[in-house]
């Protein structure tokens, strides 16, 4: 009767009906089949509960080959430079010389090794922990991605691939000081960088092979770079629907450009504004923030100016790092509790305040 152990009374009665305590093969399999069915039902029920408890901001869509929540770090940070050239569009250099738009891009990424404050050139990526979300960052006028090295490092250390192009006509490296009128061309540059990163991600070989989740993409930027990112996410003439979240640091609508009507599906927005900023005054941020649909958040940095809070000034830079990472964790990775963490990081008396 050892075959009857663990079965219900009803199953034992059914099996015992053969006489002499012997079971036919069919009768022996009958209760075992029921037991397996019960186990399967329990397992499926547990899976259903787990899915129902999935964080509400987890990214959906795409392919099941991409999990929604990679490990959060901290990671060592690898760094590499790549050149992406858009031959379909032109930059007009001094002397009216027209050349393809060449985007020198610094890419930071989660890497193998011990976490530190140093970017490791060409380090092996932490591919096994990925794929990771992608953030494309736009620098400000007469600046470069290196200006924001601390902030971009913090994002990569938290488990994000961060690509920061140098724009061909508005960076600090442009002879003659740059041409701010080229700002209208930069949103397309950001979309081009997204496309080139995804090409490398899809390749079977290379540093970025299968490192990026194409369903988890954000744009961010500071000053004119913030204006660039704002257009990519929310202007109908530039909108890139691959973008799932946007962080605008002291940015505004591009002057003379219309179409900021936040075409659906409008990605979540985090705007950051210094109350003492005289370059991008708070009213410039309020213009687009007021018409943005939820979810949206405004991080006000009290008494802060235009550049230092995003470059080196403390405690403001630390607050920006923690708030932006929590925002990305919520809306790209779908991590439960990330929004509470964002609120806590922004709650600093006389320094920062978060509103929606």
C-alpha cells in the first residue's frame, strides 16, 4: 500500500476497489495524475499572484527575452568613446562648409569589478546582470559630456547604460564658441544615438551586445540639452516614441519651435529647476510643466543657480543623483518603492522640494 501514501481518502477508496490490495496501472496512475494536477494548479496560482503584485510602473511590451528589472548595483563603471555619423543630415561649419553630423559619444555602462568613483576604460560589461535601461544625455551650450561626469557616473553605477553625445555645433570644442541656432537639429541627433546604440545592442558581437533593454529608454539633458531632451520626448515634430521617461535639468522649450503638445503616450516627466537660476528662469520650466500630463514631478532646488547643482555643488548634486535614479528605477525598471525613495531623497529642508 505504499503507493497510497499521501493520497486523499477518496483516492484510496477508488484504488482499493480492485481487491487483494492490488492496483492496476490505470488505477495507480489515477490518483497520481490528480496529485500532479493539484501541484500544477498551486504553482500557476502562485505565478498569477506574483504577476498581480508586479510594481505598477514596470515597463511592459516588447519581448519576453528582456526582463523588466535588472539588479540595481552599485556597479563598477566602464567607459568607452564611439563616433556616430549621420550621413543623411549636415552640420554647417564656419566658412559655410557642410559636413555629415558627427557625434562623438561617451558611453558609460555597468561593468565587472569593484565599484569606485573611477570610470574604467573599456572594462568588461556586467552582461549577466542585464540587460540594462539606456539613458541618452544631452549637454548644455558650450559644454561637453565630461562637464557632467559625476552625474553620469552615478547613473551608470546604479545600473544604467548612459550615452552622451557631443553635439557638432554647440559644444565647448567648437571653434569660435559654437552656434546656438543649431539647437533645432539636436533632437534628431539624440534619436540617432538611440538608433545606433540599439544596432550595437542587437549585434551578436561587441561590447554592447545584448546589454541594453530596448523597451527601457530615457532621455535627459541640462540647459540647452534639457531643451533638446524635452523636444525628443514631448514635441510632435521631434517625438521619439521609444522614449519611456524624460529628465529635464534647467531646460525649456526651444525658442521659435512649436508643437509641445505632449503627444500620447506621453512618458513620465521629471523636471528639475533652481529657484535662483537666471539663465533658465523658473517661469520657463513652469510653461511646459503645467501642460504636461501626469505622471510628472518638479524638483525645486531652493536658491540654486543654473549649472553647479548638476555638476559639482553639494548637497544639490547628491540630491539630483538620488532623485533621478529613483525616478528611473520607478519608470524604467519598475522597482517597487522607488517613488517613495524619490520623495524621501527630495525632502531636504530649505534645500529641495518635490511637487507633482
